[in-house]
């Protein structure tokens, strides 16, 4: 077989391997669903919880690079500190060994069964969950098909004098072997894929365990490139998280270089005649042992990156807090963070309604300025969340999640409209102050009464969205009916006051505009509640 045929076969096998891993990861991610979000939400400064989270999430999404990039996103958004990030990154290194363990087993005889079964589930089932399981099974089959193609393509290398001489040169040079592993993973951007190539190559008898182990160490360092590239343009703290990943793997490699002969003896004794299992076990033992050794030094790891990248982020980001494009690597997590950001936007709109009403009642110009400042933030959030949701809707996610994202688009729009009506109230306050207008006690009492119903509608609709609560959504509809009733009743009462000349036309126009804005805010609250009911 010519060199060109070997390269083409290797690339084809690698393509199948990566595609199978992606299919399997997406299926597992959609099946795990909200359970995976819960793990991230419950991360504390307890390193064990962080490590467990990193391991489980990486085992599900089949990529330590994706997990680490996601961690950089969380840190950049200020949702995770460096100590928590260090634990998740350590866990991600353990989670990635699951893929290597899976591919080290000989399954060539049952690959067609996996592919046929997975394809049948995808083509003939109408149930979303069954289709996701089909994705997992089909991905599993394609992954192994890619492995077999790589193994078959690389078989002639075992007889090649050139390749044999290259392996001999690596045998005597641990640092060169590590460098090969770093370059392999940095180019492919997946430690699982580069380790897969090692497993396939070892299956042909062309790669001894003495060479494979240092290359594995290099693979671990090479996977840091993805996170480092992802941290470009982020805040200082996010860059620090990426460097924690690099230092963890580099220090671990340096510590374990003298122990390579011991590690080799352990894995050979475990599986004397099966080198693919030896590589998988070496990968797993190294990553678990490295994590155990480094846990007591997590604080020092954080101190090290703080020395190298000194200082904290000076300014708080004006804009989104919970979302970051890096989170799109894992759509399930991204959708959960989008919900958090929408809730934050909704609370900001509610806060603006409270401030706007207080400014109107007290003629407070400073409070009124705050309404305009908040409105700028609400408009920015609307733009950034919508852009994020567009990208999220183009990701490979379950149909149920796509429907939820569609409803989120509408909810964001309704919240932004609530913000616009708060700005309208601020404009009315300016007019009231400038023209030195006063309202009757009866008029102010009516406005306060209608405002209380309106703030209730906003509060209940936000709660219904946050908790996905049908009862609270229905309650919002009832509150809105009361707002509509009051709007009609107070409009008629105000016309009677005008007829009796109890108030002037200028105050009257502001009064009518104000209750109209309250009624429209109630409508948008109802739209939010209706989205929850429809979902």
C-alpha cells in the first residue's frame, strides 16, 4: 500500500471516528439533558464535586476540550471561580479516559449490528428519546468502524523499515515522544481522537507500549491548545482558567516521567498480551493518579497562574452575565444558561418598573435617570441573548429543546417591550416634573392600585417561566383580566372627572397614557405566561 493510500485511509478512518464520537456525545447529552445542567449548577468550592462534575460531563459529551472550553466560558462570565474551575478541569481529564477504554475493546464482529440497530431506531421511531438512543448506538458503531478502518490502513506500517526506525528513535527519547503527542492532539484538536490513532496503531503491532505511554502524556498536554485558543479575547480570569489546564497537565507529565517504567509494568501485568488494553489502562491510571496527586496542590496551582497573569478584571462586564459563546460547545448547558440570562433580564425590567413608578410618585429626577440607564442594559441584553439563541437554535439539539428556544425568542421580545413601557413612564414623569403637574388623591390612588396589579403580573409571569409552572402562568392570565377591567373602569372614571373639571386636560393625558402603559405591560406578562402554557 502506498503512503498516499495510507494517509487517505487514515483520514477517512479518523473522520468516521470523530463523527461517531460526535453522534454518540450528542445523543448522550440529549438523553442526560437537564441532569447534566444540575451538575454544573451545584458546583461548590468542594474539589471532589468539581472533579466529579468534570468527569461526568466529559464522559457524556465525549470531549475534555469541550468541557474545558465551557469552563473558560463560565469563568469569563463570572459564574465560576478559579478554584472551582481547577476541579472541573481535573475531572475532565478523567472523563476523557472513558472513550479510550471503550475503543480499546475488540468489537469488529458486532459493528454492523450497532450501525443497523442505530439507523433503524433513527429512521423508523417517532419518539424523540428512542431517536436519541439511536444516535448513541449509531455513533458507537461508526466510531468503531472508523477505528477498524484506521487499524486496517495502518497495518502495513508494521512491516515498514522507515516506520520501524522512527519507532526505535522514539524509544530512546521520552521528550521527543511527548512532543509527538502534543503536536498530534494540537493538530486534531481532540485527545480522544489522537489516543484513538495510538490504539489503532498499537493494534497492528507497530507501536510498543514504551513509546505509546509518553505519547499519551503529550496528548494530554496537546488538548490544552483548544482551551488556550478559546481564552483569546476573554477577561484575565478566563485566561487563568485555560492556563490552569495547561499547568495541570504539564506538571503531571513532569512528575510522572520518572514513573513511566512502573506504569508500563503495571499495565503489562494487567493485560500481558493485549497492547490496546495496556494503552487504555495507562491513560486511565495516569489521569486518575495525576488528579489524586494534584488535589492537595490546587490552591498553589491557582497561585501560580495568578503570579503569571497578575491582577484581577478591573471592570464588570456591562451586558450578559450567564451566557458566553464558548458554552455553545454543549447546547444543553447553553440552553440552561440562556434561561438564567432571560430571568436576569426579566428581573431588570421588573426593577425598572418599580423605579419608574417611584420616580413618578416622588418627582425624583435621579431615579428617572436610573430608568434610562437600565433601559440601555435591557436593550443590550435583548440583542446579545437573541444573537446567542440564534446560534443555539442552529446547534444539534432535540426537537423539544428547539421548541423551547423558539418560545425563549418570544419571551425576550416581550421583556424588552416591558422595558420600553418603563421608559415611556419615565418620559411621562419628565413631563409631569417640567410642567409642574399635580394629580388628585383619587387619581394617584387609582394609579397605585393598577400598578400593584401590573407588578404582580410581571412577578408571576417571571416565576412561571423560571419554574416552568403552569399554575403560576394561569394566575398571570387572571391578574391580566383584572388589569384590563381596571383600565376600562379607571378610563371611564377619569372622563367623568374631566367632565366635572376635577382635573385638567394635561394631567388627564398623562394619566391615560400611564394606565395604557400598565395595561400593555400586563399584556406582555400574559404573553410570557402563555409561552409557558404552550410549552
